[in-house]
């Protein structure tokens, strides 16, 4: 098995100062080794700087793939992904990493303590900042679960952390990273209902002023976004502000895998 090796262009540059608008320009994509189906079909998407967009749609529509391409885990088969008008293939990986924080369903942990793993969010973070981020994500109650210097196969199985604890660790890391672009892929899926509401508020606070793309199933999170884009089979089905989509009663009748918690 070969790892994915994405080459950085020789001419790659860091992103200059900018508002961090993210755009998909006529992006088509299919996974190599997939079933040959086109996963994203000539997508044009605009994620306004500092605003939040909820991606909604049935499972398998291509929502996570949109985030994968935004992080440049894959390159489009056609078209381009841009940040502030710059094709991300021309941006250094270091700059892309610096500008984005991602929280997903599964959290990859590196060998080392919980504190070390949170601290990876930002290289120059102080101990106090790490603890503050841990508290904001409710990750402080297990921060010493793996002692400093503990080397384990934590990267593979998360040591002795539960799925919910790993997700809170990941959210703490994202809070610490303080990046202008925030990508959330079912970022609270592993949490129990009680802590979920609290963490959702922390994520909502974090998203303020950041270019946020979120995938969520709870209608309450989706309705708090500035913009909703409904994706189905790799195409945009409908798009608008929550208020605009609320006017259309069919929005609620269609199967978007939304959970009605409000
Ligand atoms: P969603 O997040 O909306 O549920 P995904 O973006 O995960 O949808 O998946 C879109 C389509 O791409 C699905 O048909 C899925 O099976 C396929 N897919 C996702 N990841 C891969 C992969 N790594 N390799 C091949 N096909 C994939
Ligand atoms: Mg997904």
C-alpha cells in the first residue's frame, strides 16, 4: 500500500494577507480506485470570508469530499479550488495547514500525552493556552489521562480515550489553532447528547469571524449558519440563507438526513 503523496509545486507560495474566501470553480472529482462514479459534478461554490456555510444532504452526496478537496487531500479532476482567488495547488502545504483547522468524526492522535496532542494545534502555544483550549472543549477532565511522555500506539487506537474524548481533544486542538478557515465534519457526532449542546456552543463561538464550512445533522446547528447549501449526488440541489430555505416547506419534507432537535 502506498500512502497518498501529494507533491508541492516548486512555485508554491504562502497565502498573502487576505480575507480567506474559499471557492470551488467548476470542480469535478472522482476518487481514483472508486467505482468510477463522478463524486462532484462541475460544482461552483462560494464560502464567503468570515461567514459560515452548512453543507446538508443525504449520506454519500459528496459533503466530506468537498472538505477533503478544501484541505487538498485530493486535487480536483477538473476545475479548481481557490482561497482568495489563488488556486490552492499554488499554495504551500505549510500555509494551507496554518490557515485551516479541521474537526472530523474520527480523530487521528499522535503518540504522546493528551496535552501534547492538543498542543500540536499551534507550535508556539503556551501551557496556559493549551489548558484554556482544553477547558473550552471540555477536554480538561482527561488531559492527564495519558501522562506527559507516554508513548503508546495512541496513533492507531487512541490509547484509552473514548470516541467522545478524542473528538473533544480534536476540538481543543482546533480552538488552539485559531485558524481563519474552520472545517467541521460531524464534529460532535461522537459526543453524548448532554455534552454535545455545550460543545456545539463552543464551536459556534469559535466559528465567529472565521470562514466556516460545517457538516451537521442537527437542524439547530444548520439553522445557525449564514448560508445553507444542499448537496445531492455531487450537485447543488438548493442554496440560501436559513430564512430563505425555511420559507419552502418542502425543505423539511425532503430527506436531508437532518435531525429535528428544535
Ligand atoms: P457524504 O460526506 O455526503 O456522506 P462522501 O463525500 O463521503 O459523502 O462520499 C461521496 C461519494 O464518494 C460516496 O459515493 C462515497 O462512497 C465515495 N467515496 C468517499 N470517499 C472515498 C474514497 N476514499 N475512495 C473512493 N470512494 C470514496
Ligand atoms: Mg461525510
